[in-house]
C-alpha cells in the first residue's frame, strides 16, 4: 500500500482592515483574495492572500487537505482550509476561511483512494468494484496522506478488501465501519449477458437454417 506524505505551502498574508462586500470586491479587482484565519487561541483575523497560490495548492494532489503556513503579525500559523466560497459561473475564488491546526491535535479528512495491479479475479473474468473513491480518516495534519493506494493484484474472484484490512500508516485511523467493503471482485454480469445473447442468437440461427433445408 502506497502513501504520500504531506507538504506545507508558505502563504504570504496581510492583515485586512476593511470589511463588507464593496471593499472585498475591490480587493479581488486588485488581485487579492479576502480571507480569515481563526482557531484555538486565535480570534478571527481578516486577511488578504494571493489567490493564485491558494488555487494552485488546492488543485494539487492533496486538494482541500493541503497544509498552509501563514505568517500573521510575526508568527507563523499552521492552517488548513475550513471553508471556501467560489463564484458558481466564473469559478473565481471569493473568500477562504483558514482554521488553525497543530501537529499534536488530530483532524478529520477525506483522502483519495486508488488501486493498482490487475486482480487475479479479474483475470478469471470477474469485475473489480470499488465502492468508495475517498476514505474518511482521522490523524494529525502532518500525517494526512495525499493518496492511499491499494494493491489488488492478489484479490481473487468473490474476495473483498474491507476497512479492517487496510494497512494504514502509524497514527492514521479510518473512521468508517471496520466491516465496510472498499474493494471487491464480483462476477462480470455483462459478460454473462453477452454469452447468453450469443447462445440465443446461435440457437435462432440454427432454427432458421433448419427451416430452409430442402429435402430431396
């Protein structure tokens, strides 16, 4: 099973002294993104940040699980995106909320799930079924994997991989039920239907050929 560790993006920020829709719109026209940072021990602080850096980071492999280092009043704060407002048509970033996190305080996250290898059961004619594309986990921010990859090569027909079968990194816990199925190799119903259709077509063809026979 493959895991990729998380990196941190340094995000320069300025304390924002204005508020309201009008000033926020003017800031965006100037190429700045209105934001706020808050969390345990820190009252909400209005900021302006670089939208290009935010968008580029969030569009990477780690997505919303990206970790930011944000300097505020001479102190570097570790933070993650708590909420994000996007214009529905242009997809322009409107506002972002950052929440303080700590390497000694667990957080919840959804991590992308992928599979690799060709399952033994698929070679035998089965179909690989993945019930989830993300996994709900809980761990400290610095241990959040960007992706969890499951090698399904040895998975045979009618075999499954459940939550309790996952070999997660130390300190990472999946919050789904242990018995929940993540990956399975099942019968390929489409192949069976195609075979049945082919058999039916052969039988029909045989009957038609028989009906056109000329007996001398």
